[in-house]
């Protein structure tokens, strides 16, 4: 028998998940209202859940808020792409390039997963990164790593985001009197007060009489925490390249030295809507290579290993001849 209420990871739920979690949590708690014996707390919790649902409904219907959210997703993609490129350069054959990549990565890592922070923190963080990378300490690295276009696009999206954010603040039609983050916090606090009371009841009277509530509530929390783990698992899932296609490699002339060929690699990726996209992978960003028997005449082997967003291996060969 479980003896305490589990803690939901409400701070990481998406908006829709957050509201649905609290709606169901209220229903569970309300079924045990006689045990809890706190009608004012239950009424306050119900009101906060309804308030958050209203705010979210307005949020979804807001034109500039939607544009802001889409631009945020785009700048997250660019920021993630820059990080992947830098991780690819960490595998570069030139030690100087590897050092430059690590230098820039160290700067970005100091901002601690900007994509998962709030809008304002991410916007300020991106501005700070762009400013520092344009300075004398990092500009030579940026130029050597060909990051200029990436940073130009990131700066464009961040500027666009600020514009949409400013426009969204001007939207007053049916705007609730509370912002979404504050509404979430108030809902969470209302639940916290109730679970605090239940914990006190368990401490004083023992868990036996609260067993039904504990079991029902914990099943609910486990379900949503599992959904959260699955969401983050999909977000960080890597694509296996082992079924990919390697372009044919011409016979290479024997020189008496190691012959190093960078193969062309394509994979077929299934998108969320079921369509299939052919993706051409980029050397040192998406994959690295190792060679065997690539000095003497005969058959040389290339081992292609996925990196960044990709995993798995492909083994291919080419011939060395006079």
C-alpha cells in the first residue's frame, strides 16, 4: 500500500497537458472531498483550473501569440542546429578546428539549455550569445567554423520574435486579466495546498483511510509523468542511419599514402504525418568516417558512424588501383 501522494512534474507539462492534468486531479480530489473536508480549498482549486483554461483558450486564439510561438520553434531549431554543427566539428581531423568548436560550445553551454527556458530568458540569452560571438574573442572561431549564416538567421528570428512578442502584448480583445504563466502558478499552488492538507491527514491518522485517494491520485500522476518522459524521449530521439544509402565510390588511384574518401550518404526519414523524406547527411555534422586497408592496392573499407541527431553505422568499400 502506498503511503504518500506522489509529486507531479507540473512545471514541465505543455499548456494543454497542464490543464488536463489539473482538471482530472480536481475530479479525483473532489470524489474524496469528505475525507479532505476543505470545501473552500476545493472551490478555490476549481476556480483556478477554470481560470487557466480560459487563459489558454485566449492564448490559442491569439494571432500574434501563435506567430510568436512558431518563430520561437524556428529559433530553437536554429540554436539546436548550431550546437549539432559544433558537436560535429568536435570530431574534425584538424585539432585546431576541434579546439575552436569546443571554445564556442563552452560559451553556449554557459546558457544552460536556452530552448527550455522562458521566452524572455531565451531572447536575452540569444542576444547575448550573438553579441559575444561577434566580439574579438570568438569572431575568428565563428569565421573558421563557417557559422556566419547560422548566426545571421538566428539573429533574424530573434528580432522577429521580439516584434511578434510586442504585437502580442497589444492584443487586448478578450484578454484575461492574468498572464498564462501566472495562471499556471496559481493553479499549481491551489493543488499544493490541498495535497499539503492530505499529507497532514495521512501523518496524523495514518494512510489507511486515505488509501483510495492516494492510489487514485498516484496513478494519475504516474500517467502524466510517463507522458512527459515519452515527450522528451521523442524530442531527443536519434535517427538510425544503418539502413541508409551510400553513393558509389569511383576507383581511387594508388599513391602509396592513405586514401581518404568522404562518401555521400542519404537516409529515408519517416515524418510525423507518415510521409517519407530523403535526407542527405553532412560529413562531420551528421556522420564521421574511419578507414581500414586504405593505403595499399585492393579493397579499402569505410566505417560511417552517425553523430549529432543520428546513430548507427554503415560499412562500405572502395577500390585502390594503379
